[in-house]
């Protein structure tokens, strides 16, 4: 069936002329009905066209389509691929956490592309003007719906789909690799039998043969990688000698680079005839690669591919692999879900990988099957070969997976309390009946009904009721005498920042402490449940000890108690060491491999903690968290951190200016452009920096009628003025006398605010008054002004 005949008005949206057999069978339901659709089909069988057909139907009817991609990298690829829609006059807009959202563009987009996590975030804030676009979608395409079976991300996808069904009830089209229990997903999404498709292996364009090969591991994990590599090369070599190609999946970016380098030497020793060093044109093209290691490898027919490469380098590698100029390609799992790069032979060398937040984990069955599905080049091969290289102890498990596949389970139960709290925080659940109605919209409920013994279906409602009662007991939810349910500030903050509930409890406990200092903040973040699975390798122990020393302060727990750092596990100590060292840009070399991801998650937690502190402890504590956030992000000292609030002042400039005596935005304004130019800034840069600094607060304290002395027994009420001659900001003003708080308030300060000061002749020889102005939203150090009043 030709595309131009089936969907003539959208023929230009497809990059091929005719639909294949699988696409033809699904097309009538996708284009001619409003049914929800579930389609399970082998990898490389053309499922993307089903998504595009559903989008075309939506656009034809004047609606908006939402495409939920399983990975952030795929959202960028869809944006590039779907320029075809742009050329037809339709707007495609990608919404991810790494891009600044333009609500107007999102609101007017014809096709939205998002990850499950971003849709979850947006739907939690659907009643805001910024995210209201997410409830105005008419069709939702869930790509790789078997992501439901992911322990880490499946629950997010599940509650997001359920929430969308309650908020705007769009049409759903769910696509998946082969899964044995497709009927459960169809039942969950109310896809009728005629709109539920199970396309078997006979729909694969190339037959797939899979198997497991084992190796004997030793005591040295580094040596084990090479044992697995040699096993992989043994499997790939026959195909490469016959002009086939091999795609080898490894655990990390560094593994991809090192395996490619070792493979070049090994294939040379084996005298395997690959490479294109005699191809002058290719040699010139390869010289354009920005990664020198990649440049050297591709000339020998070997390459690596991972998300750390520049987009231009990735595009070249993909093109050259498709053209047959690269014989063996090493890649991380990202490639399995993205670009269609088939190879005659696909080998999964590493079935385990190190996750900075989870420690050593097994590759998911979904990822593994997705990788092996890349085997077989349509138009070149009659058979594709997929191999898993693993330890003998794991062989039977992987053979069973390859033979039987994996059923799609629900993982909602693992974080049921957090997901239920999020629904309550949104206000869409008002009483116990609503809770039970919500439960029935989940895949968890459908799967439990399908497997009642495994999921204890009879006890499901009691489990949800107990979870709700636990949320009430822990302070996340309030329940009235009429059984009405309402979220508390604690519950709403936990939902807003996607916190584990035990982390939210620990943050709340910290806010209740009498003294909150730098150590307490860092230790609370390091002990957060989000870092529970972080592990410390033996090689990292000395580096951790070098940063932390032998101190043993207290770390608050969610129950209000505290634990000694001596009793913290090694993973928590590692996180704490990375955060401590990051404040001075001095992370030891042995900790750097995991530092980036740990810092990124810590910054998210610190932003959440800052709001907890602002809500429950006040502006002073919030400002402390904000300054620590900036120091960890930029690696600057206490003296320089205030300057990071200025646009155009990064870590290096902040250090330089602070060394020269400029430590606040107001100092930059006072210094002017000439002094900044003398400090090494270009004229245009200096001007922009001064302008940016002028937009930030410049606060001073006027003691007004506060006297220099007061007679013993005398008293008077005075007033101090806090003046702001810069940009407006939220501030906290605190007045103390001899260390005792007299007055505290928070306000938005655009010009002047006042604070009362009681001057009382007391037994003391003098009164030491302090006015402290703090900035809960800015990393600017507090302004402290002091005045002494003698008692005569």
C-alpha cells in the first residue's frame, strides 16, 4: 500500500513510499477510528510509522498530539526527524528539563514531544498558566510502553498516563516491543480487541537468532571486561570477515572508548581485514571528527558511540556505520532505543553497569531485548545474530528471557505513598472514594486483577487505605471528620520536588532544629533516600576520608532523631565528601567519575530543601541553603559566592573579583566598568556585568533615632530603616540585642522597610544591636549591621 494512496494529505510526513505488512494491518484502526490502540511488534519492524499515522489523524482533525519518548535523547531525534511536519506547516515542540520552556510555543504546538518524567512534572502543575498546555492534548502516543516494567521509571509512566486520562481523556496509542501480556496493557487503556495488535517475529524484516555465551570471571573486574571483550570478538569475527558488521553494547562511555582501542590492536593481531586507511576521501572526512580517539579508530574500521560525543560526531558515526565503513561499533545502551542502526551481529558484552546513584545494577530485560533487536540488516542479511555474554551463574536466567520474553509488570507499589501523595497534592482526590477510583485507573490494579495471587488482589484496597492513613500520620495529608482529604504544606512540597517521602521528613526535621549550619545542610542532603543506593568502591575510601577527616557530627533523620556520621554507610559518606569538596572545586580524582551526577541530584535536593527551610524555618536558613547550592554548582568560596548571582559572572570571574575585594553585586556597581576592565574583563562584558549587578539588591541599614547611650532604667522605642537602592528582592530582616532575637519579618523589599528596636536601660553595661538582612532566593551573603548603645 502506497503512502500517497493511504494518507494523501500527509504523504510528505513519511520518508518511504509504501507501508509494510504490519503497518498496513494497523492503518485502518489508526486513521479511521477513535479507538485507543495497543500494538506490540518486534524491534525494527516499523512501529514509528504507527505513531506517525496516529499523529497524522490528530492533525487532520485539528487536534494536538503528545508523543511520550522513553529517553531524553530520543526527544531530540524526533525533533530532527519530524522537521517533515514543520515543512508541512505544523509546529513540533520538544519539552524537556534541559531546555527553557516557552509556554506560548508549547500552547500553540501541533505536536509535543516529552519524556514521562517531564509529562509527570507538567501534569502536576497543569492548573498553572505555564503548564496548562498539557491538558489540551487530543492524542497521546506512548512509545515503548513496556517501559512500565522499569523498576526506576515504570511507576512514573503509569501514574502519568492515568493522570492524563482523568485530566483530559485523550486518545491513547501505545507501542511496544514484543510482550507476552499485551492484553493487560490493552485492558488498562481500554483498547478494544480490534485495536489490539500482536505482531509476532514473522513480521521482522530479518529473522533473529539469539543465544547466550558465558565466560569465567576472576577476582579482577578490569580483567573480566577484557575476558568478555575477547569472547565478543570471537563471536563477531566470522561475520566481519564475511563483510558483516557487529554492534557491541557495553556498560559505560569509557568502556566504549577503551574497548574500541583494544579491538583495533586485537583485530590487527588476528589479521582481520577491516578498515579504510586507503580510502582518501574517507580519510579526509574522518579528519573532521572532533574526538581524536574516534578519528584514529574509524580509519581501522572500529568506532564508539555514546551521548558524550558531539552531535556532529555521532551523526557521522551513524552515517558511516550505515554505509558499511565501520565494521565494529561499541555503544552504550542509548543507541538501542534511538537511531535505527542494525548490524548482522549484536553482542551485549556487559549485563551489569555501575550507576552512580544505584551502585552495580543489572541491565534491564527491556534494554537487553531492545539491544538484541538491532540484529539483522534489512536488504543485506537473511538472519541477524544476537548474543549475550554473561557469567555462567546468570546464563539460565538470560536464556529464559530470550526464550520466553518478559511480562510487563507494574512497579507502582514500590513508591505508592509518593505517587498517592502527588495526586492528593494536585487536589484531584478529595476523599476515600476518590482514592479508590484513582486506584482503578492504574496499571497496578489491572495487573493485580490479572495475577491476583502474585499481587494479593484481595488485599489491594486495604493496602491503599493503609498507605493513605500513613500519609495522614506522617503529616503529608489531613483528614477531616467528614473524611475529606487535603494535602498539607509538607505534602505539597514533597510532590512539587519529587522527593522520597522519607527525604521530605528529614528536610522537615532539619527545619525544626534550633541551629542550622553548613554541616547540617550538607549532611542532611547526603543522607537523603535518593542517594540510598550510592556505593563507594574500595579505591574511593581514602579519598573520602581525606575530605571528611575524623569528624562525627549529627545527621537528622525523618523521625526527628539524629545519627552520628560514624554510623553512616560508605555511600552516604561518599556523597558527603563530594558535596564538601565541590564547595571549593577540589573533588579528589578518585571521586570525579561519579561527582557530576551526584552534584546534579544534590542541587535538585538543595533547591527543594531551600523551600522547606523558607517555609518552616525562615529566610536565614533558606539563604544558607541557597548559598551552598551556588557554591556546589560553581565551586567558589564563601567570599565569592554572592557574585554568582550576577549574570555573566561565572566561577572564574567570581574568584578573580573576590580576590580584588569585590564580594557583593553592589560592590561591582560601585566599582564601575573601568575597574572591571582593569580586572581583565572586556569593555562590553564589563558593561553587561555592571548592568546585571544593578538589577540585584543593594541594601543598607539606617539606625535612625537609635541613641548612642541610654540611662539605666530608661526605655524608648526606636525604628531602623532598611533601604534597598538596587533591584527588588524578597528579604528577611532580623533584629537582635545581645544575641537575643527582638524582631523578625519577611517582606519584598523594593525601596524601604522599617523594623522596631526597643532600647531599654538594663543591667548590662552596653546593648549590642544587630540587624541582619538575608536573601532567601539569592546566593548573596547576609548583610549584617551593628550598633552599640551604652547603658549609663
